[in-house]
C-alpha cells in the first residue's frame, strides 16, 4: 500500500512496486487508506509506505492509528522529502528520504 498526497509520487511508486512484483493499492490520504483497510475482509497489507507530510492525517498519526488497530504485523515505512525527528517515526519500521529508488525500498523491506 502506498499513501501519498502527491499524485506523481503515488503513480511512480505504484509502477515501480508493480514492476518489482508487488500487488499495490495507492491512496491520496491517510483517511482513505485506513477506511480501505477497515472495509477489507482480509488482513492489513503486509507493507505500507506512508508520506509523513499530508493534509488530514499525517504520516505519524496514520502509523499510530494503524499500529493501534492492527498491531505490528505490517512493515510500515515512512517517506519524506525532508529529515523527520526520530520521535515522529517511532511507530515505523524504516524511513526513506525522497528521492529514493526501488532498490532503496526493497532494502528497507528486507
């Protein structure tokens, strides 16, 4: 799952992830992503990339809500174009500084 308010970033990451063999769902905001997860009868996505700076639910708020509802079974990666204080990324499993490559994403997943 990719959650980013920037349409171009969403589209590029979706294409890169799909080319790498991942099944991808992309959302423009945290609210839509959380609603989709709650509405799905399946488990929470195995990997979620979340932009830290979005309108509405910010990346760190999204992470706390996801962890509270679904635990730590999802690999949760923060993304941002700027450095983010460690206290804002504590609920995440990793951090990717934009711009990054698909190789960076794959390394963070490992």
